[in-house]
C-alpha cells in the first residue's frame, strides 16, 4: 500500500510539472498571437494608407 501511494504521488508530481510546462507554452503562444495580430493590423493600416495615397496622386485616365 505504501509503494502504491508513493507511485501515485510520483505520477501526480510528473503531471503537475507537465501541466506547468504546457501552461508556459500556451502563454507564450498567446503572447505571440497577440504580437502577430498587432503587427498585422499595423501592416494593414500602412497598406490602406499607401493605396489611398496612390489613388489620390494618380492622374485621371484621360491623361
């Protein structure tokens, strides 16, 4: 009985460590997703501004 209890405690310890590692990975991935989302939004804004400035500066088609 004592050995079984020790074995269960060891398994629980390993599971807690694995869960902590997985949590770290998920947290880093969420931070990466947030940074990528912000970078994408900035690039989209820059692209839209570029397109807008190009259409304002382009001469009419009859020139």
